[in-house]
C-alpha cells in the first residue's frame, strides 16, 4: 500500500492532521487522500426534525419551507466541505506533498473509515473534531469506534505538529503490543528516534521478562531504547511517563491486554487520548 488517508473537518485539529499527514507521507513516499465526511446532524440542530412536532394541522407550505431549508443546508455543507478540502490541499502543497486526492463523502464517519481507509497504509485523524470545545467532539465521539473498525494503524494527531524525536511505547505483552514494538523496530521513520519501552507491572511479574525481550528486539534493530517498569494505574502511569520522558509520540496496540486493556476497550479510550498532549499511534 502506498497511500495515506487523512480525515479532516473544521476543528482546531485539522491543520495538525494535515501537517502530520504531510510529514508521514514525505518520510515514507506515500500519496495522500484527504477525506471530509458529511455526517447527518442529529438533535435539535437538524431542520427536518422540526417537522415531526408541527402536528396534523401543519400547512403544506410550512413543510415545503422546512424541506427547502434542509436542502439548502445540505448544499452549504457540501460547499463548506469542498472549501475545507481545498484548503487542506493547499497546506499539503506548501509542505511539498503534491500527490494528493480529495474526497467528499456522505454518510457515517466510521463506515468511511472502513471503506476509504481499506487500501491505506495508515489512517490519520484528529483527537477532537468540530465540537472540541463542547462535551462531545465530532471525531472525538467516534474515536473509539473508528479505532475498532480500522484495519490499518491509526495515527491520532495532537493539536499541533512537532517533529518526532522521542517515542514512548506502552507495552502490556499482548499481541498488538508486540506488533507495536515490531512497528517501531522496522519503521524507517521511528528507527531514528529515542524509544522508551514502558510496562506497568509488579516485581516478579512474568510481563517484566517479556518486556526485556521486547527491549532487546528494539536494540537489535538499531533503535536507541530503554525500559521503564512502573506500578500503578496504567492510564495515569502512561500519561505521567509521556511528560517525564518528553515523548513526542505514544505508540501502543489498538487492543490492550491485562493492565492496559481499559485504555482501548471502554469509555476510558477517548478520555486518555484527550488527556495526552502528544499524538498516539495505534497499531493493530
């Protein structure tokens, strides 16, 4: 696969998604597909929802007016989406990435992840979406479902781009964690970074031995790596260690095992990703 798929919207994370996509594509020589999904709005913001509360005595003209308004909103959304894609295209071009396709898609965001990203090497999305300043974010609210649905690694961009020099690998001994270690060991981008392999376990835990083997795998591949073994709640330990080590990127399995399981299964996922100030690379 020689393509990267980046999903953008009008959130504060859109520029970061473009910048991370440009950096990854430039490093790996990938083409980029920019996608904006026009999801159907739910709740009281949707004009068509009003028609259900008008009652049997509604005038036909009013229903027609509501239908026309709905159609106008759909056209505006499409125009807005095209402008967002054109702006993203210009940003990538400024970064030297010219092999770019743009795609405006209607429907569900998670379905788009499954469909559009199927032939991509990596998917890039933002940690939060258009509703980042309110309780539920456009992409944030879909983030766990998107990660579960994606068949490819997912790069979750932070608010701002910065070059990646230090990597924190959250290791729990599970199959996806092993793949995360292998990804760092074989990546032409990440091999040049300083890696910290973090595991959360008590003294004498068999996981410590597996972590030592994972560390050796990294070092044998030429990666400058060290091992940290900590105790505590996995999500808090990871967050604190990312700050302590000055990590620019968190790499972890998309599906956890044992102590880190709650990070990627359940409601903790979005909370942890939002709390972490650095991008997260989730490997299946």
